C-alpha cells in the first residue's frame, strides 16, 4: 500500500465515527483525520495532514506523557485505552480528553498506522468537580459554624459571665471603699473592651467590614498585613493608587480568591515571601499572587482533591474569567487571575 492508498483507507475508516479520530504514520505524522477532529480542535486538513501531531495548534499537542505513550504503540504493539490528558488548548481552554490508540497493520507489505481516538469528557469531569466542590463548601460551612459556635461560647460567654459576676459584686464594693469600687469598674471596662474586640474579630473573619466600607484595595492591604502578621511570611502588595469601579460580587470574588491563594501559601508553599499585584485595564481586572516557595506539583493543579484551587478557578469562571496556577521555572508558584470588569 502506497501513501495515497493508506490515506484513502484511513479516511474511509475515520469518517464512519462521530468521535474525533486521527490516523498517524510511523513518524507520528497525520495521515488523515475526520471532520469531528477538525471541528473539535479548530483545525483544517490543510493545516493538519502530513504534519507531525506535535506541530498542531502551535505545538500544543507536544505533551510529554502523550508522546511517551504513542511511541510505544508501533514498535511494541502496545495499544492503550482511556489515557487521560488535561491540557490548555488554544481557543478551547482547559480540556480533559480520554485517548484510545490502536495499531493498524495492512498485510505483509502494508503500512503500519496508529488510529488515535478522542473522547472529550471535560463537561462530565467538570460536573464531578462541581459536586465535589459543593460537598466541600458544605463541609466548610459546617466547620465555620462549629468554629463560630465555639468562639461565641468560649470567648463571649466567658466574658459576659465574668461581667455578670463583677456586677453582682458591685454593691459589696460600694459599701467598702471608693478605691475598691473604681478598681472593679476599671476592670469591667477593660473586659468590655476585650469583649468588643472579640466580637470585631469574629465579624471580620465572617466578612471584613473594610471590604464593604472602603473597597477592594484597602481590603487587600488589610489582608496582606494580616497574612504577614499571622504567618510570618513577608507579603509585598503592588496595588492601584485609586479604588477601582467594581461591583460588590466581583470585589468579593477577587478578595476570596486572594484569601485562598494566601492560605495555600501558608499551608503548602514553605515560602519566605509573597508578592501580590492587582491591575486593571479597560476590560479586565488582573490579580497575581507569586511566592518563592517550593513550587506546586503541576499534577495537583487539576487534581479533583485540590478543592481550594478548584474554588479559585470556579470563582473566576463565574464572571467569565480565568485562573491559572503554575510552577515557576526556578522556585515558587504563581496564581494569575483575570476577571472581566463588566
């Protein structure tokens, strides 16, 4: 079978299937593909045929794990099924594919080919992720309620009980001396101040008042200071000089994304410094959080158990935005979030 016959044979095979299919030769060059493949990956026959798979989409198919799998198919006759890749394809965004490969052999003098089939499971996996996220959020809400209940019981109840006891002792102090009475009043005043501070702390943890009263930029400045004081990790913030015109929901989403990113740094990064930057152009708000820690394992970026990262992506996607979490070349991790301002 010559090259033209191989191409014709391949075309007849692949066009009978609805799922994206591509046929590769021994050099992993595209012999043929069906229309479903062209449509799904926004390619054409002119841009595809006789080119290496790894040249497609400006090299976006050159995925090391996929390369290793394919290079075993012909020499070792190792077919594979349901091989999963997660990748950012140009114009398609984050895509999850199941790949199946088979060796096609046409007689003693025939041409060995690889039949590669794709199943796009992005939506299905997204639904799983969302269910996992919803379950996690429910658990987090329950944990927060339990924590709030403990804080109210341990802190506020204790303070109020102490005040009640002090009040019960006031008549006795009044009969003894003025100095004794004034000492008790001052002690009660300090206790009241501490109780008010506890109330402010609890309320702030539920929702920072500064975000509603002063806006996103002061809230981020406050959060950076709080993070640095609490974690001991230096936090450098580069923020616009003036407050941005941003609706309440977007401002809240950006603030919560920042909180989650900083929380990940504190828990996992082993970092000594964090640099965060907020900018805004005509159409988008851009948030970058970069640390100098040990760097994220890129296999964890789309891990379904990495619900904090999933929450960051979902908050951005809710407004038509994007979130990328990448390991930096030398050391550290960078979270880059872009959210349309309108």
